[in-house]
């Protein structure tokens, strides 16, 4: 039985009540559009969707800009430019002059001198990318785009060389525990950010017409050997794989021992070439594809 006090109560919900009810419903996470719901998309069950999206976003943008051929530049993030290395040495020497017996100041000088020595890799990577980009701007029919990991060191040098030449370049940045910032020389519309290493490496190689590996650590070695494995097994078409600084690479990896032990075939060594200058690296690529300047 209805309470007599309800006899003259409002029968239909007021507009204010309806708005409040709708607002409460719409504010609930379940009402969000699936593709705008970050909490939903970040669930472990949606990893395959995130992998797909991470592949599709750069793929779509590069296709829209008609980027069909790239040259990949790998190398250490820890090398610095010659001018920055000189500044580090000057600062270290000033500190040492104040306290000649300070162990940390002595170590800083040693480290700065090593940076001076290794800054040639930065300079050569920058020069190489400048050569590639200058050719591409002058010869659109055989244009190739520099692509790097988007961070500091050799990666920065490669993007910087393309920038200096007045061209565009690609940077594939990666989310790391200690955040890696994109270097400032990447073309903004080609500055991508990845969570998954696997998808990032796929984009490195998908359009690659050559790979130039400068000295580097675990990351460089990982990228180099994945490339060599794909070429060796026929999962990717043969492209020039150029190792910069033959002395460094032969000291680091005993390729001949791998052949002697039967772990690779002697013909597998034909997958790699050694160079010691930016000009030689570019010439090796030109010879492979019979590229000529107009």
C-alpha cells in the first residue's frame, strides 16, 4: 500500500534528478568508450592490442609520408660530440688543478680523455648521415631516410647529420626505467616512442636498405645480431651491414673463430663489411645499389 504522504509527491523524475542520474552513470568507468579507457587498455589481457597499435601508428604515419627506404644507424648512446667532450675535459682538468691528489678528479680526466677519443664516432656518424641526406635531397628518385634509435650519442649524431643537410630523419625512442629523451634533431612528425623493444626493432628493419653499426654496448649488439640472424636465415632480404671501425669490431668479436668452430658458415662473413670512414660507409651503399649523384 502506498503511503498517503506519497499521494501528492511528484510522479515523474525532475530534470535535475535525471541529469544527476545520467551524470553518475556516465562517470562510471564502464561507460567510457573502450579506446579512450586507459585503465582498460593497460590490462595484461590487452597486451596484444597494445602491440598492434604500437606497430600500426608508426607504420601508418610513415606510409602517409611515403617513406619507403631507410638507412639504419646504430651505436652507443654514451658517445658525445667533440665540442662537448672538449668541455668535459676542460672542466675535469680545472678540478684536477685545484686538487691534484683527488682520485675522483683524476678519474674524471681519464674519462674525459676517453670521451675525446671516442667523439670521432659521433663526428663520423654525423658526417655519414649528412652524406646520405644530401644525396637524397639532390636525387629524389633514389632517396633514403636516416633512422636511429632517437636517443643521445651516435643516434643523436645521425639525426643531427640529416638535420644539418636540411633533410628529415626518423627517431625510434624507447621507454626505459631511466627516461630516455628524444634528441632535438629528429624530424617532429617522425619522432616515435615505443614500449616494446620487439616492435621497435621491427620498424628499424622493415624499410632498411642498409645498416651501419658504430661501436656500442649491449643494445647495439642486440640490434646487430638480430639483423644478422634475419639475413642469415633468409627471413629478410640481404642488405649491406656495415661495421664502422674494423679494429674495434674484430677486437670485440672473433668472427673467424665462429667459422673455425663450425658455428657459422664462411659465407656468413659476407653479410658484413668493415669501414673506417663515413665516406667509405656511404660508398659501400652506393656500390650495392649503383647510386650515382645527378
